[in-house]
C-alpha cells in the first residue's frame, strides 16, 4: 500500500484547501515526486462546493467548461447532466476525482491552518493547525479559494435573533425545510438570486431585503447543447487550448464592434440573442466596449431594465429591482432561474433598503427605519471577504518577522497574483492580481497550479531552495493591473471586486482585468526570461533577476498585440506607394477626434513655390485665435494635410487655436531640404495671412509629430536665422532631431514598439543623403547655436527608438537657455500620443501639448 502523508510532520509542500485548486496541486506534487499534504477545514474535498449547499446553488459557467482538463480519461468518463450543474453534482465530481486518484490519502480533513511562519535559517515554513500540530515544509501553497471566507455579519443585533439563522456560505448538510415559515433573505447577490426562487416556493412568506439590485439573466438550464458538446468531443485538446488563451477561460468569439457602432435594431437583436443564449460571459461579451464605455454600457443596462419591467408585474417592485447605481458587469452579474418571476408570487415581498434601511436585528426579526418584521428564519446571503480574506485569515509571517496582514494593510501586493516579496515559497492559487474571479476558475486554477509546480521543479533542478518576487516586479505588477482596471468601468462600482463590501477593507481592484490568455502568456514569459522579477536563493547564494514584466501602458500593449496579430509586413518592404496606402488605411480606422468649429482646405506656396495643400481647423469659439502651423508625422515620406486629423482636432479644441496642418513636400519625390524649406515657407505664409485666416497676427506657434516635429524644430531655427516669422513656441512630439541614429534607444527600442529602426532608416534614406544629415536643417540637434529659440514643449516616449534624440534635444535647448518643458512618457510608444480617443493612458501628453500651445499664446498676449 502507498504511504500516506497525512500524519507527516515534514513534507516538501503543504497545500491548504481541498477544493479544485488543492486537489490538482496535490496531483502535480505527486507527479513531480514531491511529498505533499493537503490541510482542509472541511470534512471532505470540494472547497466552495462543499460549503455552499444552499437551495439552487449551481455554477454559472457551462459545466463542460467548468471541469478539469488535466485528466483526459476523466473528460471521457464524466458526463454532466445539465448545462449548469447543481452543487450536489459538482461535489460528486470532486469526490469522483478524489476517489479516482486516491487523493484523500494525502489529505487531512477537519484541520484548519491557523499560522504559518518562514524560517530564514532552515528556508522552511512551519505551518500550525488548530489541532496544535506543526508541519514543516519547503513550499506552502494557499489553495484557499477566492470566495471562501464568509463576510462577518455587519448588521446590528445579529446575535439577538432567537429564530433559525442560516448563511448561504455554510449551509446545513441535511438541508433546511422552510415549509410554513416566515423567512427573510438578506442580500441580492448570486447566492441570494439562486436561492430566493426555491425558498419562496417552500416558505409561507419570504421577505427579501435588498440593498443593491443586481443584473441577472435567465440560466435556461437543461441538457447541454449537442452543438457545444460536439465542439468539445470533436477535439477536447483544441477546445481546452482555445479556452486557455481566451479572455475569460471559455472559448468565445471576440466581438469586434462597440455597442454604439451598430444601428439600434442590430444592437437590440444582439442583446436578445445574448439573453436567449444565457451565458454569463455573453452579457458583457456582446460588444467589445461594454466594460469600458459608459454610454455603451447604458444601452445594455436599459435592455436588462426593460426585461425586468416586462417580467415583474408590480411596477414599483420592478423599478426597485432595476440596478441604476452601477454599470452591468462592474459587480458580478448573475444567472437565475425564475428570479424576477418570483416577485410576482403573493407570498414574496421586496424591501428596498435604500429607501428603508435596516436598523437592527431583533429577537423576533428585524427593524428597518420604518417597519418591524417578524420571522421564523433569517438567511444571510451577505457574501464574502473576497480574494484576500482566506489568505490573511491565516497568521502568516515571512522574512524578518513581517506579517502578511501588515504588508497588505493598504491592499494586496503580489507579483502575477502568485507570490509576494518577503514570503519565499508562499504561493497563492488564483490570488489577488490574477484573473481569478473574472475567469472560468477551472482554467485559472490549472494554469496557476502548473506554473507553481513547474517553479518548484525548476528550483529543485537548479539547486535553489526558495523563490520570491522582487519588490520592483510586484510594485509594477500591481500598478499595471490597476492601470488596466482604470481603463474599465470596474472600479466605479461598490463591489467585492474592490473590497467595498467589507467595512474597513482597503479599496483596490483585486483581480487582474487583462484577461486569461494575456495573463497566461505573461506568466510564461516571466519564466522564459529566466524568472524575470524573481529572486532565487540557495546554498550557492542569491540570484536576482529584477525587472518589469509589463512596462508598457496596458492600452498601448493591447494595441501592439493587436497589430502583431495582424502579421503585417514591415512598412519599409511595402514600397513607397504601398506604405502610403497602408498609412491612409490605418489612419481611417482610428477614432475621428472631436468636432471643431470649422474645417477649411486651402493651398499655400511651398519653399520652391509649389502649392502645398493645407487643412485649417478653427475652434467653435469666437475668434480671432492664435495660430499653430502643424507638420504631420510620416518620416517625410508618408502622410498629408489630413493624416494627423484627430490630433489636429484635439489640439484645436483644447488649445483654442487655429491649427493649420501643412502637407509639406514628401520624399523620395522631393528630398532634403524640401520638407525643411516648406516648413519655413508655410509658417511665413501663415504669419503673413494671419488676419485673413481668422488668426491673431504675431501669434504663431509651430508643432509637429515625429518627422513633422523635425520640420517644426527646423522651422523654429530657420525663422530665427531668417529674422522671421516670429514663432511664439514649438511643440515637438517624439521629434527626429539627429540623423546619427546610434543612441541607446535606437538599439533598445529598435523593434516591437510600432516605429522600428528598419522603417526609420528607410525614411532617412528616402529623405536625405547620409552626407547631408549633419546639416541642422536635417538634424536640428546638430545646430551650432540653439540660443534664442522660442519656448518648447518636447515630448518623448519610453518605448520609442527616437526617445534619446528627443531627450537630447530637450536638454540641449535647456542648456542654451531656451525655456523647455520636457515631458517623458513612461510606458508609451512613438505612435501612442496621437491616438486620440483610442489610447486613454496617453491623454495627459496630449493635454500637455494643448496646454503648451495655450501658454505660448498667453505669454505673447502679456508682452
Ligand atoms: O455575495 P455578494 P454572494 N445589509 O457579495 C448584501 C460567487 N458565486 O454570496 O451589494 C444589507 O455578491 C449585498 O448588498 P450590496 C460569485 O462570484 C457564484 O451572493 O453590498 N445587505 C449583496 O446584495 C458571486 O459574485 C455562484 O449593497 C447586505 C449581498 O448581500 C460571489 O460568489 C453562486 C449587507 C451579497 O452579495 C458572491 O456572491 C454564488 C448588509 N449589511 C456565488 N451586507 C455561481 O457560480 C451584504 N449585503 C452561480
């Protein structure tokens, strides 16, 4: 007989929790030859499905998806009876797996872990249980679940009630008979919404106390569709592989359109289809901007409100059930069976606590501000101390006596939701900072377990004893995750995702919102890059591979990923006409930018007299206005007077200036110094015609992006040398300033961030002979004298090959006594700032441009 670890006092790994995470972790430990024991407070396996036995409890992810993938045999052996399996069936599944793999042999039940302490001398954890036993181990795995620590009731007088008290989270195993009873349910989250219809069917009276209504769609439970099963059975591996790289751990088509991009009838039709399909992920997955755009979300909110109103007979009750204080999906939406219909029953009453709050629980019931209620039973469906409760519920002490509670005082800090610095070899399965509760938990659990097991094997193979993240890595991960959340509406709701439901809990967005697939690739990449962001310790010393796994702003990262997925050939291989056509197409796909007062197209004479097209953007405010001569980006080769249209509109509206976007001559047809000469000629013509254009004479700034910023900088220099026109200021966005292209950023950011050095070199070759590149009209940084130039705003981006030459120009201008504002944009790329309304995280840089243009004209106004 195989030996059991249940009474061992020293093992390789202690796993806390015998739910789906702990069970699979044990399997992986065994397969890798580690000794492991699972400690579990319950009397058997099942985790959340062991405890949550309330009537109606069932999963809200399709059963076919909510099942293990690591045992191919099991996938064939087990058949779910329903689309959404009920708790007893899911528990049977957990028990079936435990039996099949003889898991209980290494599980100690009825055992709660009370503390865990790291010993730096031995590089081991000591885990203490409520039985007073100590177990030492090298690895300590918290498989404690995200929703396993019930929220302590925060209602006054809860202990006073003399009737029956139930918590949905710890339901009696023999069930409860509510027949003939007056029952109260407090809460209207998922647990309440599932249990209310069944309690109502049994009880004499049911009173539901609702503080916040929730969004729920009908589950339409029944047999699993043949179509779905066929897709799965045809190729389970492919099905699972797709799930692993999907947004939420379930294979689904990614919507390409935003809700406002389609006609009203089409939108309604898609919402109806979602309602009929009855899948939770479809609710916010019908359009691609539901969780990011309030106006789009509003269309869905209204759709669900209408469904509620059409179902609930009493209009006042219907209105009370319509959520209005949060957007759909910002609190976990629910799947129900006859939830809204239940309010049409004569024995059911809804009390709206927003109008009539609970004051206290009494011996016989509870009192709201306006009424006294008597009950035989109260059901608390009041939720959980989610994601962190079960982890900090154990008294965990890491290096140097630091406790996890202290470390997480202001919110959890983890690297990838897997580990936290100062607590070596402490692993969290689906911890805060990982997709966890925003995903199909089965997929997320398996990914974490695999990552953790592989890390342990790596340590063993490499002769290390411990692993922990670096502080930089985890700080930046938390920042990245928060930045992602800030791109969404999620932080706007008072949800348990934000910790708001537990009084005194720090309010931070707990899960990682970037999606399951992206997250998995990130975790894999950390490993591929030699455990980037981790420190490994052992007898041979400490190896620190410090670094930031995701340094790009999240929306910039998503944009780059999308472009990479398109698999486009490099721009420089498309030929001049091909590249121009491509840029025009790419520009047309961008959001248009704000409305301006007026747009007028015209022509002005270029440096050699050639007529140049321009587009003038006039603010809607009363003129005259200051004028900006704007030079578009495109490497002197691509673009036109309209190619930076969204940015020009933005600058026009936000700086209250006329923007004249000039289509200077392009290479290779017109090589250096054509663009430079056109820059000056255009500025001169605009200055001379300021009156006619509706501008204020003498108030002309120059601005440009990339090669256009090169033209703007050169124009400012040439205007100084020529004695005019007067330039009030220059806004240089990611400027080309130096044709030598041998700075660190040229190498570090040569590829992968939009503008590549391949393209940049091609642009230079099209525009300018190498011998001419030292000319300040090509490389303004190389000018002998930078004094007396107009004030400048120089914006440079961290992940731009041109970063260092832009930085150098800002420094050189400053050293020459020019008033310079230098905005360095971390996490941004060369193409990020002009992406008006597409990239949110670069908004501050656009605002800086508009503010600078305003300030240039203000300064001028004073003098
Ligand atoms: O808990 P909840 P849950 N006075 O926190 C109310 C998963 N789950 O157990 O919103 C009055 O959602 C509270 O009101 P408010 C799923 O991820 C999955 O229902 O804070 N009311 C809320 O209405 C889910 O999201 C499944 O204003 C009070 C309710 O109690 C998560 O678990 C099934 C109150 C708590 O709702 C948690 O769901 C069940 C007070 N003092 C759960 N305190 C499936 O797989 C709290 N409330 C289908």
